[in-house]
């Protein structure tokens, strides 16, 4: 369990606020970026890199570059359009409330309609990132989680679902979450694994970095082994936990997606100004932001 000293937390937050301002100053020297990136989002980038200025800048650059390279996933999107709403009738993509004793966030994904004909793989990728961007825009101002633990429930996932995989979208998803996503990935849990898991891995494993694959834990159907890694009490009621019913948790996130629709859908929040990028290429201001590494509270 992680124990935090309140004075250290307060000092860390004050230092982080200063670093966010300095990162905003750097962005002003980079006219290719949207100039309205929120301080809340910049704080997350700094947190992810443990306050490393250069790493935060590189992560921002890669994040926005990949978004623009794959605009059909990251920019041309709307949480209320037909494909997104259809996907949300087929699957749950829910950040669970609270943090583990180790200060990690649980994220839960599962199918709720097992009809493979209704499953749109690329729409699932788009909604995944809209939920993430919505979460980053609405998280509170307190200390962020130390890391993230996604949980994928494979119940109902069939070989017909596997044939729906769009390799181009899978490649984009894997590259972004492993290289450009402002999170610290701690573990990945795949529960209720089917007997044909090897066939699934044949498709996805080539896109997973070896260091990330080591974080994945596979669990048999109805196994208790996941709860050696995180408390069962943090799971939804349907899984023996105290987090509430999945339907109620989903309503909350559906409402948040609706409230953040304009933010998520407005290209001006995500597009890079390519002309400015060419004119202002290589404007590096790393010296603006001293490293926060030595002040990170773990």
C-alpha cells in the first residue's frame, strides 16, 4: 500500500502547477500545436513522464502527430453518432471508481451483446480513445493515480469476433497506447480467457512490445487469480465487487461523453497546424522546464 505525506503531496502539487505553466510557455513557441490544450491535460503528460520536461514534450509531439496521421480514429469522431452509440450498445468501456491500495486506476472492458455481426472493431477503438480523452478532461485536481490497470473480460468473445479485427486499426491502437498515451501502464488483465486464446494471440501479439507483453496476466473463466493483483471489492457488482452495477456506472460515463461531446468532436482541439509546424520546426525550449524527477512522490 502507498502511504502519502500530505505536506509532500502539497509541495508536489505546487511544483507541478509551476511545471504546467512552463510547459504552456513551451507550447506557445510551438505554433503547430493547438494553443488551447488544458492545464489539466498538460498536468497528465507531466505526471506520466514523472516531470521530465523533454519526455513530456516528446510525448505531446508523438501524441498529436499520431492523432493527425490517423484522423479517422482520433479527430473525425463524435460520441453521439450512430457508430459510437451502436458500439456502446454492444460493449462496456468503463473506468472503475476509486484507486487500488497501490494507487492504480482500474479500467474495465467487456462485450454485453455477443452477436459478432454487431461488433465494429474500428468503432470500438474510436470509443476507447474518446472515453480516455473524456476521463483526462474531467478528472479531479487531486493527485493522479500512479498507474493504470486495464481489465479485458473475454466472455462472449468468439472466433467470429476475431475475424472482425481490422489490422490497420489494431496497429494504430497498439502503437498509440504503447508509445503516445499519457498513462503509466502497470498491469493488463485478461479474464475469462477462452480455449482458443492462442488464435487471438496469433493476431495481436505481433503488435505488442515484449516489455508490455510481460505485463499481461491471463486468467481462466471464473478464476479468483485476478484478485491477487487488485481488490475484488473494486469490481462491479456483477463480479462480486462493491463498485455498483455496470448499468449505473455506464450511465454516468454516457452522460460524461455527452457533456464532453463538443470538446471531443471539435477538430480545433486536436489538429496540428502543418504550415506552422514546418515554419517553426525544431524550436526547442527544453531549458525552460527543469526536471521534476527528483521531486516525484511515489
